[in-house]
């Protein structure tokens, strides 16, 4: 139903008759246009000569019924009316005014407005009762009512317009305050995982790596550990009476500064690491510990260890696991076929049984024994008991001088000296010991040789291509612009490869000269050297034919010589 009152009037309608709807459908199906649907309307008009009912017929929509008319009359307080006249108006529905009641001025009423607010004073409401024959509601009346209530803020002008135009009782929100916006407390955002858990890493192929659990949170000096998001003070509000409402302010918090951490000089909201190490959140503070201590074996429970500092392992390392450290590594338990890489020194209180896959790379390595593993030290390798079937490289020295002090099998390369109680075995197990050239130089020479071979192969391919183009040009072949571009690129590549080959050849020659001119180094066996051991100093070498006791190998007059070890 729709109610409209233009001077005490309302429109009401009911359901569209079925036949009319069928006609409309058929009209559309036959290709005609569907006329706009309009419901019937009804309004009451109060005039000096009486109260009239005007019923407008529908246009394909719903007709006005008696219940609709009665509800309209009741809402206006009209109870004394001519029922027969109303039925006539409903039957005709021609839009003509029909007198249904006499005008009774004593029953006229003026328009009324009532203003109320909620308990918080943030919302004001207006209750509207339109006039019936009396004085209508005006904007001035509403403004005076608001002023009387002391309402000055957030007044809705569109609500005033709706209240003035209302023809039936209505309730509207006429004013709204602005609520306060509470402040937010400062928060701490950690830049590392403060609760690391042993979570396996999923690899690109979908498999799971149970050895890399990422339990240690590494940081470098100057890394940001935590950031404080400052508190926000909040914004005040105002109610409909114009009174200010204070917000709740945000609370500040301190940065969780702990051991080896500091507040950034550039930003007081940043907590940074004073040195490299393991970041740990403990007792509500952030600490950085330069030494990571593992009180168990490195296995599936700990995962691989990767730490920017020193590592102490009170257990051992199981096969297949690795320890990487930017500092030293100390291991109190046995080491199996594992990988240990350290920028500092590695100390094995027991030793390593590497099963031909274990390896250690460090500044210096100290161990009780080494067996079936590869060890690369920038400086020294020192073993108290025995070195068995290992590949060793040391920038300075390799020593095994304990009670056993055996060096058996494998290859041992040292920049300056090798010392052992005994070298080789009675069974003639292949054992090579070499000094006088830093192993890093040997590796560099090997790398240069590989690079040179690769570049020379590429240069030959480019030369063959240029040769083919040259023969085609000589035969009078005409080339496309694309082929000309390709020839130019080949010429440029040829020159670049020639320069690279020359550079690599020069570097290789320089290193070979260093090896050839090396005259330092010695190999010492305080007990004996067994037959079959290959001894090399610089470019000179020999295979020991017979057992030699208490011997020192060295260079004399550019030839390999022997002397007493003591």
C-alpha cells in the first residue's frame, strides 16, 4: 500500500486482479509493450465544506479496498463518516472527491513534534504527529523544539524536511553526535620468530626436509630485532548537546631490551642487535647470544644448525646433518657422516667417522681422530691419535703427534709442513703427502684449467661459425639484415672470448710459476714412513721404496732430500 497526503491525504492500493494480469502477459507475448504498473491510490482531503475521500483507479496494479481506507481514516482520527459514501467511492474509483463526513472544527488539531535523546546524548529523535485541520508543522517549530532541548550539534537538515512534509505519524533521527575514537596502545612487532618450533621445510618437489628445522634465529650486528608501533592518543567526540567527550588514550610500552641489544640512535622505536648471534625471546626480553649451545645430539630433533656465531654441541652429530657457523664449533660427542663448516676453528673432542661423505671446512681443525672424511683448513689440522683414509688440505700444517700419531691412506696436502709419528702402512695402502704449495693455489689452478678448456671450446665454435660465413660471402651469397647482425655478434663474441682466454692463461701461468718456484716445506715422520708412500714437495716427488725411520723430507738445491726428524 502507498499512502500520499497532499494536504491531509494518503494513497493505498491492493492486489492486481488476475484477469488484468493475464491481459498484460498476453499483450507482452503478442508483441505489445507492457504499460507501467500503477496501484490505486486513496487520499483524504479536509476542506471547509467537509471531509472528502478521493480514490484513484489503478493502472494494471492493485485496487484500493475498504480495509485500506479504514486504516487511513483511523490514522487521522476520523471515526464519524458515511459508510455508504465510502463504498460508492470504492466502487467508482474515478478520482473524483466524495464527501464522506461533515467538517467539525472543534475536532481539528495542530501538528505536534516531540524531541527525545538516548541516555548517552549521542542521538536525538523527533516524533511527528501531523496536523489535522489545524496548524501544520513548520521548520521554525522544529528548530524551536531543538533549541528548547539544548540540541546544537549534528542536526540533520534532511530529517527536518521529512518531518515538515510528513502526512502520517513518523519517528526520525534528527541529530547525531560524533563518538570519540579511543586511542590504541603501543605494540611490539618482532622481526624474528620468538617461538621457533621444529617444523620441517617443504621442498619445491613436494618432499619434506626433516633436517632443516630453522630452530636457531640468526641475526647480524645492526639487525632490527623488534619495532615499537607508537601509541595513538585517540580523537575526542561530541554529543548532540555540543559537549566534548574524551577518548581513552593509548598506553605506551617499552622495547624489550635484553643482553647484547640496544635502542637505535636513528629511531627510538627500533631495537637492534649489538653483535651477531642467536636472537632469543626470554623473560619478556630480547637477547642476542653470541654462542649457541646444543645440549644434545644434532639429529632430527634439532635439525641442521646454521648460526652466525660460535656453536657448542654437548652431544654429537648424526649422519646426514650439518652445522654451519660464522664462529667456532666445539663438539663433545662423536661425529658421524656429517658436514661441519665454520669461519672459525672446529674442535672435535672425540673425532669423525665420515663414511667417505663426512666433511669439515674451517680455519683450523683439532680432533682426536679422523676417519674416512674430507677436511679443508685454511691454517692447521691437528689430530692427536690417527688420520685414517682421509683427504686433507691445510694452508699451513697437518700434525698427528699423539701416542699413536698415524697417518694412513688418502691424500694429505699442506702449505708448509706435515708431521706424524708414522706415515703409511705395512700393507702398502696408497698414501700421498704433499707440502710446499698452498692447497687453495692447487684448487685455483684446477679451476683455471677447467675454465680455460671451456672458453677455448667456445672460441672454437665461434671461429667455425665465422669461417662458414666468410666462405659463403666469398661465394657471392647475399645475406639478410638479420644474418648481418648475427655476423656482427659473432665477431664481438670472438674478440671477447680471445681476451678471456688470454687472461685465464696468464693467471694459470702465474700460479704454475709459484708452484714451480716453491722451495719451502717439509714432511716429518718421527717413527717411520712405510713403503709405497708418495712424498711431494712443490713439483718434486718420490715414492718411498723401503721403510724409513725417523726421517724429514725437504728440498736442498732444488732437489728432494732426506734428513733426520730430530
